[in-house]
C-alpha cells in the first residue's frame, strides 16, 4: 500500500503499546484519511462502517440539542480512538453524537468487520479497547460533575486548564464563542469570566489567543 510506511510511522509514534503483529495487521488493513479542519466526520443517525483512530489533529465530540445548542463531551487527540464508533460498530447501531475536526486531521480508519478478529487475536488491542472505554467514561463523569455541581467560573477554569495540559501549550488559540459553545453558555458570560481570570492573573487575553499564566 502506498500509505503503509506513513501509517507504520503513526502506529509506532502514537500507539507504541501495540504488539508488533498488531501493528503489521493494522498497516495492512487500515487506511489513512486526511480531513481538513471544520469538517463533520460523524453525525446522529449515521451508521458506523469503520473505527476512528487519531493519528494527527484534534476531533471534538458533542451532542446537539433541539434548540441547536451544543453539549460538549470531549476531544480526541493523537493516540486516541473513538469509543462510540467501537460501540456502535460492534452492535450495528447508529451514532447519537456529532464529531467535528478542530484542526487538519489524519484518521486511521479500520473496517468494523475486523473488530471481532482483532479482539480475540491481539491482546494489546483488547486492552486498548477497554482502556478507551474507561478513559472516555471518566471524562464524561467529570463533565457531568462540573455541570451538576460547579459554578461557571469553576467550569471555565477547569476547561482551560485541561486544554493547556492536553495540548502542552501556554497559548491557546480559541475564540470566546467556541468556549461558550463547549460550556453551553453565552459569549458574553464567558468574556466576562475570562476578564475576571485575567484580573486575577490566571491568564492574559490576546487578540487571537489566550495565554495561560498558572
């Protein structure tokens, strides 16, 4: 395959826990899909035909409400896989969530009809699937906890802190409107709370990015 060396490189870099035989299997059967930023890659009602693994970029998962609002769930980074595509794939159900690329993204796409074989043949894939379910479940518990028990200023602080830690940066390129959508708030509320954070010395607001000072 023309993409096999590139695919093997992504596997070695972002999925080092996979056993050699599994990497060889994936290099032979998976494909690389290049998707530009801002594209919807999964929508409610869509049947899942492949499992989505992230090799480059960032994917946002969320639910859309009847009023058009968004309920942010979590982001997928390089080295992650979409647990929901695994669940829907194995049970042949349709998606109930939206997934959209935040950056230019490269996905490792794996046909779902190979899932059963991989689960029984490759122990590292079995453990990877379990770990993916566990980590996504814990992320959703944190989101629910913050919605139920935290004030918006606490939710905003945690949200930004999590973004900086995951991306390993001190300058986050994101708009106030994007933060508001993720936290199911308004741009005006988020802008006001960001200004308070700046006054406390937590952040510095720039024209096109937010600088973390903690």
